[in-house]
C-alpha cells in the first residue's frame, strides 16, 4: 500500500479512538504525513518485514511494532536489529 494513504487512514482511525501502528520503510514520506505510532525499518521497498521465510526477523519487527501500541500516539521509532 501507499505509505501516504496508510498514514492518512491511520490518523482518521486514531481520531475515532482506535489505537493504530504502522511499519514504514520510506521515512521521508512517512514524516510528511505524520501518522501516529510508526516503526521505521531499513528494508527494501515492498519488504517492510524483511525477506520471505525469515520468521525470526519478521517476529521481531511485528513485536516491536505492537510494543508501540502501549505508548502515546505521535511516536516514531526506528527498528534496531
């Protein structure tokens, strides 16, 4: 999906009282839209969770993203491997 569209939809859902989090690998676009709770990953475009079949990395990325839900909105965090 388009990073910009996801960020805009995420902001609307948050205003409705539902916590959201997204995973992004295009920091410049994501910062421009400024969605709440974003995990920035250094991965190739189209592979925000890493390579196919890399379950350990995928689990770490998803866990880090879900951990952002326990914090305040307007939080952007870089995924550290």
